[in-house]
C-alpha cells in the first residue's frame, strides 16, 4: 500500500497583505505523479513555493517523509531531497548547460564527479542537453530551457520533484517529448507534484489529481476518474477534455 | 535506466559570441588620445598612470559590485574599509622603517606584504561585523541600506580618527618602489608598474575562481537568480557573507595600494573614492566583475588623459564618461542577466 510522501494540512499562506492559500489539504503518494490543476490565480504556484519554503506558511503544516518542514529554510528543504522547477524555469542564462547541471549536482565539485550512468540517462531523456553542453543556457530556445530545468532537477536522485507548468509556452512537438520524458521518469518511481493548466498534458501523466480554486483544494482523486467524467471537468475546470483534444 | 526519447529541438543555436565592443573601448580610447596628447612618451606615461589607477580602483570595486549583484545591497560604507586598510598600512610600515628605507626590493616587499596582509585580515574582519550588525537588518530595504551604510561609514571614519587622529598622514613609498623606469623617452613610475601587476594578479585569481571553481559558479549563479540557488540547496546567505568579507578585504588591500599611490592618507579618503567606485560599477553593469574591470580601466585612463589635456574637464570627466556609456548601454557595459 502506498504511503504519502508529502502532506499539507490546513496550509495558509499570506504574501504581504494578501491571503493566498486558505487552508490547503493535499497528499502526494510515494512513487506517484500528482497533478495540481486550476485556473490562473488559484494558488497552485503559491502552494509549490510554500512547500519549498520560498514563502512561509502562516499556519498549517507541511510534512515531508513524516517531518514537518514548514519552518525550514529553502536550502534545508532541498537537502531533504526535494527538487523544484519554477514556472520561469530558473535557468542561469549566463552559465553554460554544463555549469547549470554541475550546480544542480550538489555532491559534485566537477562534472566528472557526477554519476556517468545517470548523466547518460538524462542525455537520453533530453538529447539537446548533450548537444548544447557548452553553450550558454540563455541562448537555448524556450523548450530547451524547460528541458534543462527538468534535467537539472533529476541530475541526482531526488525523493520529490515539484514542477511548475512544464508545458507552458511550448510547441506541441516539444510537449510530446516532455510527456515521453516524464513517462520514463515515472518508471523510476520518482514522486512528482506537477502544476499544470494544460489538461491534455496532465491527463496523460497524472496518477492522481487535485484541483485548486480560490486558494483551496476543491477536488482530489484519481486522474482517470476526472479524465473520464466530462461533467466533473466542466464543473471543476470549466472545460471538457474533448475541447482540448 | 534506459534512454528513451526522440531527438529534441534540433534547431541550431546562435553562435557563442563574446561581446568584444566594451573590450575594444580601451584601445580605441588610448589610440584616440595619442594624437591629442601629441608626444608618444607622454602618452605612454599617462596610459600607464591610468592603467595603474584603474587597477587599484578595480581591486577596491570588485567586491562592491559582487555584493550588489548577489543581494542587491548598495553598500555606501565600502569606503571605510579602504581607509582602514590605508591606516593599517601606516601602522605596520611605520614599525618597519628599517625595511622600507632599505634599497633592497626584497626587504621592501617583506615590509609591504605584511602590511597588505594585515589590511586584508582586519578589513575582512570588520566587514564581517559590518554585514552582521549593519546590513543584515536591512536586507531588501534599499533606502534604509543607503542611510545605514552611510551612517556606518561616518561612525567608522570617526573611530579611525580616534585611533589615528584626524590629520593627514604621509605614506611614503618604500625606497625600491620609488623612481621611474625609462622605455625610450617614456618614463613609467615603478609603483605604477607594480600596481598594474598586482591588479592583474587579483583579476586573474578572481577570474579563475569565478570561472573554474564551483564556488565561482555559485557566485555567478547567485548574481543572476539567488532564489534558484537556494532552491538547489545552497545557502546564499553564507555565500553572501563570504563575498562581503572578501570584498572588504580587497578594499583593505586597495586602501594600501591607493594610500601608497597618493602617498598621503586622510580619514576621508574612502568617502572620496566612493564616488569613483559607484561610477565604475554602474559603467561596468551592476554585479559584473568583467564590466567592473573594464569600467575601472576606462575611469583610470579618462581621469589621466583629461587631467593632462583639459584639467577643468577632469573634475567631471568620469561623470561624463558614465553618462556617455549609459546613453549607449543603459544597463552598463556587461549587464548581468537577472531573474
């Protein structure tokens, strides 16, 4: 039986005078890919940033692998095995692809210190990374930057990946490659919490789904249930999957 | 683990190009000054003087630009580390007059190097306390940073006056550093050559650290997006303290160099140089070490050429240089790609 790796209970987050999260309850099970859906401004990105400690929860608890991490700093949270790919990808544009990857590999002082088999696996998922290894990351296309952002998150084994809208602004062909890469990633039993607005993308990957609105989780369950229920989609997301295919 | 996907995004990237135009400014400026100056030997003398001045400014300003780049901290108190370095040099060298007045270059160096080391260690230590006590409470509050760091400098200068007195103190060059070397008809002061060598050495070490070590990668990444650096698991606060201490230590070293360059030091010298430092880091692109290097040399050359050609213009020549550069490149010569 699968156990939760990440649990949010009654999480409230304020940013300045604004109350963004209003008691978020969310579970991410080990080895599963959970998709967080919702319209713009629903609180999805704030949820990821709160988990990562970039914004502090004003109340509630964020438990990771049984430990309450809500008062931990961002580096401490990262050291517990959580990797974060922000919406803006967080690429260091003045650094090369190689340098970006080296930074993400905390245990490596030089690129030679990175596990060669793992690096080859990442190259297999994202061949463009090998091709543009010595190029400044700022010169990559939007899709390549997204690949680099994800490649960076998986260059060393992590317990949980938090990924914010990886399909945003990408061409359909690149999105399809992303889906293929995520499917391969899922085979390694990596736990993923993925924020998405592209339901078609989310449907193909998600084991579980949670839908946010107004800073709360308004639905959670199996992705297959939501994908197969157009009325529910219409009610929760204001769309039907058919309209997105 | 198996490789899986098809080829991704095969479109070629634009060729990697180094932006050479700012680099070309230096030879272009120097060559443009040659016909105006008229005499080749005078031009060589002025050019070396400008490069030496620029190198010392770079040593002082490099830490300041990194501190801004990493944490958006505008430290108007940087000048106090310069003054502290210069006064420490007076104290150390004053106890070693037998060595500084010896004609032996080796004995002179054995006096100057401990003075430099003392200046760097003490300025670095004071920088650590300055960051903890003065800057840390005002992270993310630029207006308060300006006020409190200026206040910190005023307090620091007054403390220096308490220890060393308010009067100007001579800081004579060691014997072997005095005089000039002749290259044909051009006379180049030995100390200026030494300043160029020290400045280039500092630049080379800094370049090596920033480009070849993981610490340097972290600093460069932190200048671009500190939040992402933290998300990767690195403590940017510790990195910042390290850079702040190193920047303060370099300012202390620069204070020793600048004091010997001027041969007289005053408690106000740091505050006076502060203006030049900010011109340099703005010209270079806030947070860019390479830009700071080019900016420092440009400022040094312009100050010396203008001082010779039009002394009245020299008073505002560096401001004019900054205005021209910013009209051409509003974010400086090498803007740092932030967030």
